[in-house]
């Protein structure tokens, strides 16, 4: 960003601060107090939804596990012998569905079905291998075999007796593909979508609001409007980088200032 761009951002921020400067209050009627409380509640609710504080993220239901941590856990078992019914190393090895539940348990996901025909009912369906993402379950023969997709046409599985856990090509079209965990990038974006402008501290600095209980209804409303505009501009950011990932350039764009 050029010096002129930085100056433009600073100028726009000054305008925003002027817009939300607290008015002089001579009386506080009951109705105004109620309105201030309601606005404050809305403000905090919207902040929570955008920053992930006080709200569930994509990883909450799975204890923080992601598709990438699931894959990393499974890859530790490459070379472990296939043992029918095996679901732990203490049993001498793993079978295909045993590899799935062992790897999930390693990243904190429990209470998952034991056999492939039941595992293929979990999560969300994926239409085709072209749509599959790393960490999806790939099912074959209607549930007679299961593996973990790695991307680029590869999977990790425990193939059959006499073999070992291995990374190999997806050898035929899966009869089902199931998405059971979020991608790590999605979890990161949902957890802190305002990271690029310094989260809550950056937002209160932008609007001139202190973030304390004494913030006025006027400054809260202005902050809500700014948050709404930021939120509408980050719809696509949840699948990749967070809003403002390019630093001042991203901030300038969100403020409508040329960088």
C-alpha cells in the first residue's frame, strides 16, 4: 500500500470516528435506556457471530478435529498390518473401518460407528470424487470397504489380509463419499473472521467506541452498521482467508478507500 493509500485510510477512519462521536446527553428516560440496552445486546450478538467469541464454530461438534488432523493421525499407521476386526495396535493391526475409528479417536472424535456400512451413513454426502476433499470417507462395494481420501486421487486404507495400511490410488469409483470433518482453513476463517483488522480492539478503534458498558446507543448503532458492511463483504472469505488478510489493503477496500 502506498503512503497516499495509508493517508486515505486514516482519513476515512477519522470520518467514521466523527460520525460516531457520543452526543451530549442531558437526560436518560426509561425508553432511551431500554433502547441502549437492546442496541448493546445486538452489538455484542453480532460481534460474537463475526468473531466466533461466545458462538459455536465449525469444529465444536468434533472437539476441534479437522480433516487435516484426521489425515495426519491416519498416516501414522502406514505399514501397520491388516487384521480383520482390529481397531488398535494392541490387537496386532487394523482393518479398514478400524483405521477410520482409530484415527478419529486419536483426534478426539468418539462415538463413531465401528463397521464401514454404518460409517457410510455419517456426515454429509458428497456427489462425486471430483467434489471430494481431503479427509472425506470413500466407501466401496456399498459398505464392504472404506478408506480416507487424501486428494489428487489418492487415499489411505487398510486393504486386505496379508497387506498393510497404505497410501494408494482410489482404485475404482466409490459407491459413497461422506464428509465428516471440516477443513482446517474453514475452521480458522470461522474462528476469527475479523483477524485482519485486529478483532474487537481494531473494530472499537475504527468506530471510536470504547467497548465498555458506557458506550452510547449512537456509537453502538454506528458500529453495527460498520460490522454489517464488513460481514457482507466477507461471505467468500469463510472458505479461504479471513477479511483483511492483506493488511491495510484489505482494510482500505472494506472502508471504500483506494489503496
